[in-house]
């Protein structure tokens, strides 16, 4: 395991010499430390990224970059099991989910290798102009230096979603992972180092948001800021970006609704609802945390949800058979229990869970909780808990379900379940969310756009949209007529 910063192709100690403990959330014990990067380190990294951009990387072909991305994917593949175990230790998630994440991260690098190759074909496409005296071609050029700031819920996967499209586009990167889960981002830097990725193309600065993240957002040498995290931090980044008119993309929080109509298959609904809120301990931006159930099936559906939730096994992520690990940190544990207390105080009925499991004396464990009928204005119904807490409300009509689902400041995702596919299509089209799942919840595909409306963010990641976050569009227009332009030469 590494504890230094990766700048300009070298492992370096932090400028101020500070380090941060890395805590295992299943034991609450520090098991490692990482460098606490600060403004000076960020400045070195941004300058290195600029030099790498100007001195060759931006001029590479898509096919060359594809080879680097594939080499990175191969390196990660070789270390897949070790990376998965590191992710469990750092984040707490069950091992099968960590393996799933690392597999998805590798697939993301391979996918963007393909898009980098396609980019060569799409370069200099002619654009037909109505005025035949001109000939126009369209270029897609790399945006420059990208500052990327990511959260802790899918540490390596969030890094892949940002680094892979940026490198595919020909941008260079300064990546700032979350201080809570920095280890697999450092392993990504180590993989880049082993394959000999040119110095400065990928730099990784660990450290706190205020000390390492904030200077990155304010650095005048950064052309693009890509952020995934909370709404308040997103707002700060947006205002920091305004000073230099930096290009931004923001993937923020959510409070996504799951609408279940009375003709849905109850057992399928139970599985998707529980997966939609409880996987990754509910620490998922797109978690379908607000369940809207048609009142005629509410008693039966809720009874089954409570029954199955009580069976969910909870324990350290490395323990076989565990479905729920600990929350990521003491701070997150306190925050989630605080939400539960406020929910109880507001009169919402707790049907199950919401406390530390009796058999686990250490670790940030919380039993998956279900609340029935919190008030429309209660914090539990309105705000993102980012933990294993499901809230249920009933509806009578389709119109009411859509209205309740859309009555949120967030608009990241939504799910709808019904046997009537005309109805699911109608509802999907009316939901104000960037992602709508029909008869399922949460599956995420590298080819499909990811991102939200309203307070859930700006822009889209993944797919071709992810690549275009790191490309500038340029028109090159040529006067081809043999006639004078005719402003004064007649
Ligand atoms: P956070 O906003 O606290 O931190 C995210 C990152 O920003 C961390 O690396 C942190 O160090 C950094 N940071 C903090 N303050 C900063 C500042 N002033 N300037 C620059 N950087 C700063 O969020 P978190 O707790 O790590 O993650 C949870 C949040 O992320 C949730 O709201 C969740 O919904 C959201 N999220 C969204 C998506 C999505 O795709 N929309 C995906 C995952 C997580």
C-alpha cells in the first residue's frame, strides 16, 4: 500500500509533510496512512499535467491512447482480487460488491479505449454549409487539464468514470480521491506507473477537501472540473469555477422515487426495492430511497419487505454471505443515526431496523431501516440520508404517483414497476430524472448516460457523453470561392 502523492510520474512526499489515517470501517481502527496534500502539491500536479498536455499527450492519436487505456485495464485485471480486498478494507462494502465494482472499473477503461479509437474516425468530419462559398470541418480536441474530485462510495469505479474518458479524449488529469477511501486511486496511479504512462498525464493527490480539493478547484491552470459528491460541495465548486470560467460537470445527490403499481409482481418488487435501497449500505447517489406504493397492495408489499429486510445478513465485508457491511465512517454513522432519530421525532413509524446490530460491538454498522408514512415535509422524506433507510408512502392514482415522485429538489433517478408497459412508458416520460428504470432499480451501464436534473447536477457521465465532457468542439471554416468577398472589393 502506498502513502505518497503521485505527481509527474513520481511518488513524492506531501509538501507540508502531513499524513491522514485510513480507517477500516469494520473495526474502527487505522490500518494505513496517506499523504495530506495541500495547495503547493496541487500546484505541482497541475503544472505537471499542463506540461504533459502541451508536450505530446494532446497530440497523440485516439488509437495510441486506446493502447494506454487497455494496458491500464490489463494491469487492474491482474490485481483484481487484491484491489477488491483493499476496497473492502477502505470502504467496508461486502467483497462480492467490491469485485463487481473493480470489474466495472476495468470494463470502463476498455470501453473508453474503444471510444478513443472511434474518435480518430470522427475527426475532421465535413459539415455541409448552405453557403457553398465555404467549406467547413468539425474537430473534437481535448479540453486541457482536468481536475477531478470524487467521493467514497465506489472509490475505484468513480475514479474510472472520470479518468478513463478524460485520457481517451486526450486530456491530462489531476485526481483527488475522497480522504475516506484514497487507497485504490493510489493503486490506479501505481498501475499507470507500471505501464509507463507518460509523466504528468495522470496525477493523484490525496488529502482533505478543504486543503487539497479546494485549491484544485481554484487553480487557474485547470481547464475542466469534474466532481461527484454532495450538493453543498458541488455548489462551492461551481462558484470556484466561475472565477476562471472553467468548464464543469457535477454529479450530485439524489432522493430517488420507486413507484410500484398494484399489478406489479410482488416478489420481483420486493427484490428490486431492497436492492435499490440497501446495496452498498444505501450509500448510493441513485438509491431509490422513497417508495411510492399503490394503496391496494401496500399492506402485502410492506409485510414482505419487512420480512425480507429482517433476514439481511450484516457484518464485516470480508465475511462470506454478508449482504450489508458497515457505513464508511464515524461521520456517516452519526449522520445516518441522526436522520433516524429525527424521523422518529417527526412521528414516522419505524417498521424495522435503524440501530446497531446487537452482535456487532465495533464497526459502523446500522441495521437496514424501513419507515412508514413520514410527513411530506419531514427530513426523512425530503433529504438524502445516504444510508440504509427506506421511506414508504402510499398513492391512489397514476397522476398522484408522478406528482409525488417529482416533488423533490433532486432529479437523479427514478424507478417504476407495473405489468402494464404502456403505463410504465407514460410514467417514465413524465418523471423529472436523468435515469429511469422500468421494472428494476439501479443497473448501470457504461454505454448509457449517467447524471441528474435539478439539484442532482449538471452534465452526464458515461457513454459518449462522458467522453464529450473532455472535448472541445472546433469548426475550421475555409473560403473556397474564387470570387472576392465583396465588402468593398466589387
Ligand atoms: P462530499 O461532497 O463531502 O465529498 C466529495 C469529494 O469532494 C471528496 O473528495 C472531498 O474531499 C471533496 N471536497 C470536500 N469539500 C471540498 C471543497 N470545498 N472543495 C473541493 N473538494 C471538496 O461528498 P461525499 O460525502 O464524499 O459523497 C457523498 C455524496 O456524493 C452524496 O451526496 C452522493 O449522492 C453523491 N454522489 C453522487 C453520485 C452521482 O453520480 N450523482 C455518485 C456518488 C456519490
